[in-house]
C-alpha cells in the first residue's frame, strides 16, 4: 500500500503517532520533494504534518501543467453540465471525508473541532452552488444592431488562475474559490499557507477521484516570499486570486503590473464595525458582538472588531458583552466543548498581545480578558473588550486579527455612520436595530462589501464575498464569483451580402 493511502487511515481522534507526510499535487498526482517543512500543532506542541518546500522550478512545472490542461480543452471544452457533475461528485466525497479534513484543519490551524466540521459543511455547499453556477453561466445577445448585424457577448474562462490562500481558514477560503473557478472552465495552481497546507493537498486527491482531468488543479507548497511572489510575477498565470493582508496585497498589485498585467482578485484586511442602537434586542446583539470577535479566535477578516454603541445603553450593553465573553470556552481544539482554540502562529500570538499592551498604554480600559490563557501547552488568548477607545488609538485603526474588541459610543445615526466609515477598510459591517428605517439607512451608507442586519457572519455561498476601499478588488462565490474568472468577448455576425467599401 502506498504511504499516501496508509496515511488516510489515521484515527480521527487524539494526536497522530507520527506526522503525516505529504507530497505536492501536480498534473493529477503526488510529487516528491527534496525538502519538507514540519508543522507543529499550535494547540499541542507536537509535529503533525510534513509538507514539501517547493522550488520555483516546481511552480513553473505546475503552471505548465495547468496551461496544458487549459489549452487541450479537457476541462474548458466540457459542457456546464459535465463540469457540474464533477463538482457534485466532489461534494459527495467531501461528505464522506468530512471528519478527516476537519481533523487536519484542527491540528494545523488550532481551531475547535466543532467549528472545523461546520466549515467543511459550508465547503460542501460551495461545491454544490458552484455546480449550479456552472450550468447557469451564460453571455448575452444583441438583436438591436439592425437587420444586417447580430451581436453576441460570450463569457470565456480567463485561463490559468493562481490562487494564494491564508492560514486562518485554510479549507473554507479555498472552497469559496475553487468550485467557482472550476465552474468557469479555468485551470489553477494553488499556493496555501506553508503552516496550513494539508487540506489543500487533500483536495487534489478528492477532485481527481471526482473525475477532474489531470492538470486542472495543482498545489505547490512553500513560503509566500518565494512561491507566492513567483506566482504573482509569473507571465503565464492569467489571473491571481489572493487572500491576505492589505500590505501583502499591495505588493501583489505591483508584481502583477510588472509582469503581464494579470487580472487580480483581492480579499484583504478589515476593521469591521458592529453598530448597536438603543432599540435593538440587546441580548441578541451582545451575543452577536461576542461571537463576531471571538469566532476563530478573532483571526477572521470579517471579525467585528469595532463596537459602535448608542450612548444611552452603552454601559448596559458593554456589561452584557462582558458576561457573554466570560462564558466562552477556551480550550483544547480537539475537545467538542471548546469554542475558542489556539492562536495559529507564534508571530500572530505576539502581535495580538502587543496590541493589548498598546491599548492599555494609549489609555483604553479593559473590561474583560486582556491576557494569555495558560492551558499548559499552546498559545491561547482570552476574549478581550476595551472601552474608552478613541479614533486615534492603534487598537481602533489597525487590524489586530485576534479576539480584541474596541468599544466606541455615538449619539446620532449620522455619528454612528461616520464612525463606522472611519477606516481605510470596507470588508464587512453589522447593524442591530428593530427600526427598519434605521437598519436600511445604515446598511446603505456604511461602505462595506458584506452587511448583516440583526445577525453576523450569516449567509451562504450563493451570495458574493468581497470588500470596498483597501479591503480588496472583485467578488468571490455565487454567480458573481464564477463571472470574476471569465473574460467578456463581443462577437459580431454580419447577415447577408456585405456593403462594399471599395466600389
């Protein structure tokens, strides 16, 4: 039995006896690598996976495989119905391997096992929605050009797509893109974060079993500085989708411009407001605020990290949020009861703790949390609420990417909207009010790509994802997410005899 097949038999409980060793995925199969990176579980401090450290030559070979698969029409030439069939089979296999994929997400990322399984369910839905979108993708026609001319607008796949994904939601963000890229007829090369690569590699095996032609989905693992930069600069990558920080996104824009002006899709940072009015259901809103900043340990680009609350109820509401935060279960992510797991990297743990210290030094007051949780091993931080925050503070302006919530107060709707928009970002926002006029006014005037009214982080892959301002370009998921990976072509068909220019 092959080593790769043996590794699939791992018991989905406890810690692995030895790290699972992967190749990288290219041209429909596993490829060996000279050098491996050993990933230590951020929650348990033991090695869990060994992942290839690929070279630029490996990337070039993967791009070449994707190019061959695109040009031979083995995928792009299929009907939408045939592409949908592959995506639906992939969804079925994901159901069968749900617990296994969730397990490796937990070990590499540190997120709670119950959360990880919920994310896989969302991923299954992404493949099902992508299958429907593959069948519905269409262009347009213009029968208004006169009797002698007929016009068509075609949507064609953009070509070879490079996909760079982050460590906070390794499989979820991957699956909010891959089915829709495939639905468009494109081929791809994926570079996951070097610390959370396992499930991206496993997807290659799943897609092959589902019937995806070889070379359509390829995975090259390694560092962003080496593989990610080379992908952004690669002249034979037609489009690049990047999810990560705004700073790195800016460097991706420069790299794309300096190479082949490739099309870009960018989902970047966020400093997202949650606006709570006095007429809201305050208990519901408090639960939403605590969830919105604590989910995935706050390592979430759409985390609601700025609480903007009506001054008339601010003290009462902050007390409700504190009570909610203090009940959140922080613990071993393999424990079913855990709601907050480990911080994914040592560097991120240090960053979050440094911002907590900055908040205190700049004069904000901690109402709860504000410290590391000592569980004997791993890096954990308790959910933290600051009050008395002003617009100029670091915790008010910077994306912390951790469970740190800053509270502001407002007196009027206009002031609440101004506070919500007082950021370079525009990824997501939430408003809580039982007054429909208030809720619609705020949702229209706050500049954010995703908006929730009396809810938070709700919705499914039918709806588009993306941001305003420095939160990115383009949209992922749903029909919009398929169209993002197409080019529009105008076709003119002359009818009858040409009216000759040369007499």
